[in-house]
C-alpha cells in the first residue's frame, strides 16, 4: 500500500522560538556591540579563545612546577597574577599575544586595571567562561564589561 495521494504538505505557521534573553538576535558575534564581523577588532571565536587559555595554563603550570610544586594555591595565584598584570599592562596574556587577541572594554578602549581583576576572578571560577551570551562573551567578560577581540 503506497501513499501517493497524500496531498500538499502541511504548512506551519509556528513562530520561531524566542531566545531566553531580551537581546535581539545578531548577524555575527559582536554586531550589537559595534564590532566588525571579521578581521581586526572582531570578536574572538571560541577556538582561539580556548587555545589561548590552554597556553596560559601551560605557562603557569611550568612556573608552578619549577618553583612552587606542592603548594595547592600557587598555580591559581600565578594564573591570576599573570592574567591581571599582563592584561592591565598590554591588553593580552601570553596566549592572547601568541594568537593575536586582546581584551578591551565593550566600547573598544583600554580595559584599565580593575576590569582584568574582575574578569580573571570570574575566569578562575570556571563556570562563567562556559556560559556565553549571543556575542560569544563568557560571563566573566560580561561581568567585567570586556570583550576579547582580534588584534
């Protein structure tokens, strides 16, 4: 038995699901913030962000293993210090520099001193970097008012 006489396919008048946030959808990450879609100044994509973070972890682990092995808080303190000092002074940690990234305020200007402190504090908590907004900013960046962009 075949279904050759099915008739026209049912049409759906369903409305696309709404996002849980009140923010309007954007064409690309950073569009709502005024950042370009690609190239210099565009929002860093997840792959580069994660590789930069791994590079920073490796650098901090080498310092930890060489000088502070056995101290349970040393690696966290080294990571915190490296991120805060380097981002405040240069806009980038070691991994960011190697991958051509920098941390800026949402208006694209210098992040200052207190924003890297807040950003790194929440980054260390692990959960905020795993939750992103539609501009691909982790909660640590949202809380600090920063965004990671390409150089």
